[in-house]
C-alpha cells in the first residue's frame, strides 16, 4: 500500500463478502449478505492487497477476465488520487494482466504513473514458488502462478450474478459508467440526495447532479 494513502483498508472478510456478491465462487466461504452499494473500482483496488490464497487470487483474476471491461480506469485513477489504499506493484501486474486479456483497453495507460515495481521479488500469495511465473506480474517483481483461470470453478454464472448484483448489471446495460453507478446506488438507497450519491459512488459531483433526476424517475 502506498505510504501517502489515508483511507481505510478493507479487511479480508469485507473483501471476500464483496467478492462473493460480485460473482466469485469461494468454495465453502459463508458470506454475510451485502447490504450496501459496492463500488467496483474500490473493490478492484482492494484486491491488490487481499489476495490471501491461490483460490482467491485465481478467482479474482478469473473475475477480471469476465468483468474487467466494465471497470473505469479513470475512476480508478480518481480513487488513487483521493488516497484509496492499493499495492502499486500488484496493481501493475493486474493492469498488465488486463491488457493481455482485454487488448482494446488502452485507457489503462492513465494508471501507469501510479504503478511501481517491487524493490525485490515477492510472491503474490504464500506457497511454493512457480517454475514459470506469469510474465504480466513478473515485470513488477511479483511472482504469480500462471493460473488456468477456470471460470466454471472460480465464478458463479454471469446471468446469476447479474440478477443479484445491480452494480455489474447496470454497468453492462448502460453506456455510461456514471449513469450505471447512480442507478445502482439509488436501487439500494432510493431516498439518497445527489450529493450523497456522488460521494458514495466517487463520481464527479457536477455529472451526478446533471443526470440524477432523470435516473431517479426512471428507476
């Protein structure tokens, strides 16, 4: 995590609860229900310091293969500038990984100034060192297994996830990520004000205020 970050890190149980809600299959993990809006980019950054086991790491990377195209690189940058915790070396590996699996995602270039190579090699997760580490992570001195990314094993069906997760469903439906986030937040918080919505979704206040009333009426 960068030393200048002042925001609170998500603990492991919080991260796993959100991961399950967002479609990761976590074996026998019993997740409490997620009651609040889940910000996708906050979850993405929290994954850089919460990959505690091979199952969680492979599940997270499988999730990125299926849903990474729905993320907003500009919002990730905004969260970093606001002090959201993240691991800059692991984020570097993750961004490289995303670029390999979503070759048209050139927008991730705006994250490059916030990536940093680890000063010494370190394992992504505890365990045996792989013989052929994933080159996407190795560029940042992170030693990661070349996971098979078995989505049938590590992810719940996408249709099932969309039915229970408006944050992902609305990103898939809307052309605008701001529209999607406002709609998702209002689904859970129908009495929210534009200011509360902008603060919770980490989107530009002027943009949220501009579209808020239309979305509030539409949903």
